[in-house]
């Protein structure tokens, strides 16, 4: 019953256009499964100027990156824009979330994130981080709900769509997982590990080419 509910929930979100393209779900690499797409441990400096224009430029550069190294550099700059909030309070609380996760106190991290999304609902990475923690706790319903919030605010979020793909694989919905991963690659063609997952799922869902 629970799995059926999750599949219905996801299908409804896809039909509504919420999963369009992407925490990534974000959490320190030491505290999360290796298959979660997340920000680097050390972020580059946030570009100055208009945030949306910076992101538009960076996503354009990401699509035409000539190699993995240059794509990774652009990806890190995108994460830097996403992660930093204009609110000092939000940034402080997010640093406490990171500390709580590193100490494996996921319940405290979730309580802090609950507070952030209430006072700063337009800050995408609070939703994204919380979705990651729910995924780590196998609470897929809440993780999916938070991914929806991420993608409503930033439909190009390759991390969130990668996370969506992971959840759908876990609940056995390989068809929609493949769709989510493909949308992630439409935004970030050189996303690490995902092309191999897409190839595997494509053979499983659509069969081998003759």
C-alpha cells in the first residue's frame, strides 16, 4: 500500500510538470550514501551580481562544457549560488544543520531545517537538504514532498532530480526513475555516475537495441 501511494504521488507530480529539468540533494559526503549528488565540501566564491542571471549563465556553460573537469568547476559554482542565502540567520542555521549531520544527529538536523523552511521558504537548499535526510531515513513520502518544493522553485536542480531517481529506483518504479535521470542529464550532461545508471535502466526498461 505504501509503495503504491508513493508511485501515485510521483506520477501526479510528473503529470503536473513539477519534475522538469536535478540534492541534488545536499549533505556532506561523509554522512550520505555515495550515490547522492551533492555539493563539494568547499564551495567556490559566489559570483557577484544578479543571482538569476548568474545561474542562467552558469547553466548555459554547463551544457557546453568540453570536458568533465570544466563541467565540475561550473557545477561547483552553481552549488555556491544555491547554498548561500542573503539571510545571515539562514546561513547560520544551515551551518548548524551541517554540524548535526556530521555528528549523525539527523533528528536535530531535521528540526533545524523545519525552522528554516518556515522562516525562509524561498531558500531552496533547506528543502533540498531536508529531502536528503528523509531519504537517508527511508521516509520516501516526505522526501518526495520536499523534492517537489525544490523543483517548483528551481526546475533545473540536477541534484533534486537525481534524488528523485534514487527514490523511484528504491520503490521499484524504474520507468519514472529513468525519466528523472534523463531530465537531470538534460541540464547537466556530464553529471557523474548518472549516465551509467541511465544506460543500465534503459536496457532494463526499454530493452537492448537489436
